[in-house]
C-alpha cells in the first residue's frame, strides 16, 4: 500500500515538474511573443487623459469583441463626445487586444517601450473635451500609414470652430506639443502713458487680428527641441526646462522640419508668432502690466525678484530657468509668457505704426529680430506684457528661447 502511495506521489511530482517545464519553456515565452506581436501590429490605440483619471490606455477588454468598435464604445462610456470619436482605416476590424492598465507610467510606458521606431511614429490627436479643456484623445499610427493622415489629423484637431483657450496636441518623435487657441479679435497693444517703466517703443495702439491661431501653451522644452533637432544647446539641462541658447535662425531650422510636408498640413503651417500675436496671447484680454495685475517680485513669474515691480517687497531670484508650468497660467492657458526665458518672435524689430493696425507683421527689414516676455535673469519690469527687446538673428543667450505658433494659410 505504501509503495502504491509512493508511486502516486512520484507520478504527481513528475507531472508537476513537467507542467512547470512546459509553462517556463513554452507557454510563457509564447504568451510574451504573442503579446509583443499583437502590440506591434495594432493599427490604432487610443489614449485618453482627463482630470478624473490621469491616464488610461483604452483598448478592447479581455472577452470584449475584438474590434475598434469596442474601443469607441469605451470612449463614449468615458464621456468623450460621440462626434469627436473617429474610426479610420481598413484594418480597424483587426485591432488587437492588449492588457488595459490605468497607470500611464507603468502600463502605457511599458507598451510604448515594447515598440521600435519601425513600428510607430507620430501621435495624432483626434478629439478633445468640451467642458474639460484638459481632456484629450489620441491614436497611434504606424509608419506605413497614408502620409496624408498627418495633415488630416491637423485639420481634424486644429481646424473647425474653437474658443479662447481650447487645447489641442500633436506628438512628434515621442514629444508632445500642446497648443492653446487664440480667437480673432482686437486689443490695445503697447503700454499706456501712465505705466511705470514703459519705454518709448511701446506706443499704445489698437491692433486687430482677423484670423484665430494656435500658440504653444509653454515655451519650447528641451525634450521637444531634442525630439526634432537631435541636440540640446541649453546651459541649464532638464527635459521640462525651456530650451535656451537658440537663435532666431535655429528656430527657423526647427520650423522647416515641421513644415517639411507642408502640402499635407491641410491649410496650416508652423512659425514663430508675430509680435502682435504674442502680446495678444500674453494679455488674454487684460490691460494691466502683467496678465495677473500690476506687481511682480518673483512670486508669479521667474525673474530677478531682488528688483521688484509695483511693490517694495523683494522676492525670489532663482538664478536659473524653472521647469515650464512652474507658475500659474493666464486665463487662456498660457504658461510663462512673463519670465523664465525671453521668446523669439517672427518680426523685425522696429517702431510701431502711428495708428491702428490689422494683422501687423512688423517692418519689412531690419537688423534685429524681436523677442518678448522677460526672463529669470532680468528685473521684474522687463517681464511686463508690453516690454520689447531685440537681437541679431544669430544671437544665442542662456535666457532666450521660443514658443511656436500654428497658423492658417487660408484667406
């Protein structure tokens, strides 16, 4: 009897050992290989971000029907407006499942890291929230997709009707570029005669912008610059720090890369903002020296707080750049329009027109290009919305950067 029991135990152990061998040597590698193969062939993966759930990779759940319709149903359940959910491509019915994970740092990063440059390239946003401007929906498209889809995605997200502060994104080479919308309108450009510290080149005049435009919500970061230019000239290093020590001419090279397929951009192009566009976005409807009011000592923007404006109380002087979004945005969602780094504009530096102006682009020629906004190194008075500076187009300084505009080419 004991011999029989021992034989049964031995048989059970052998079977367990065999099962372990099969699991380790065949099942697990096969599952990993299958998962990677599926991930590498998913034509569309949606990424949703809202305040309610920081990030969530949305795909058909295990057991759900294995097609893009399940993704769309999930998006609707999350509150994405039905009209902003698009189904594209003949391969939509072949979308593969992958494990859903609500943690972007662990789930989506692991998914993205499993792919190579040969698998996926750009991220194209196809939707945005209505009540919550920070909601966005993106899908990921393989390199062999129709090249016209880049232009179509720009037209889909950036075209149409928008309100001040609406947000839209593009991701290029792994770096997200977020833009805010500035509607057509009029404003008083320059400073009033009673504004402290004003210069003679700030003559106040009415400006009308007849077309809305998009402007990056932050200064260009080092991560964004490196994604396109494969270098980082900055003195202060950090992915989320603004790129600095870039010239006006350097900016044109970056813009040229973005506009390389301009025929695909469906009526849009990237460029530096005009000086008028920049101040219009900075003010966001305000007429005070700064968009928040009339004083600054380093508390609301990165500047030399040892030399405050509108107050006798000295404040912080960081002596370096700060990560973008370190300070509150204006009411249209733009960060660091005052302080941190100066920002190149499109225009030549020159006198303002003597009267009203419509869609001004500055003088036809000059020796210096305009930059605006003040910086970490300068006194608070230089961070006023109306303050103007200029430099040669090849000038590079450790407190000078840029932000990009996306403007319509149609009439």
